[in-house]
C-alpha cells in the first residue's frame, strides 16, 4: 500500500513531467494504431491487386479473340461454357458469366 501512495504522490510532484510523459505515451499509441491500420490496408490492397488482375483470375475467350479483340470472336453460347465449368469444380472457388475465381 505504501508503494501506491509513493507512486501517486510522485505523479503530481512534477506535473510538467507527468503531462509530457502521458502525452508522449498517448501520441505514440495513436501513431502505432494508425500505422497498423495503414499496414493492414496496404496488405489488403496488395492481395486484391494480385488476385484481381489477369494473373489471379481466368478468362475464357473464343479462339482468335486475344489477337485483335474483335466482337465477332466472343463466345456465342456462354451457357454451355458455364455448365462445363460447373461440372469441373475441383480447382475453382466460383464462376459466373464474366468471372471465374481459381482456387
């Protein structure tokens, strides 16, 4: 109990030192929280940038479409392609008319 009395008395013996110490501790805690949030956001952006580019996703296109990107080379019957993708779900997380997510 004597220790707590001495500690409490020493806190207010030099108020300038106590205020500066508490301000420094609280400001460093705020900076730590902000940097942690920044790092989490950067990690999320990096992972999203990798998985949402062409190398993280698969594109199904008709033969010859990648050469000149002409509209006549689009897939005429996407339902058959989607049904084939739904039959083979061993390596994919999901698929749709414009999207296929590989596992």
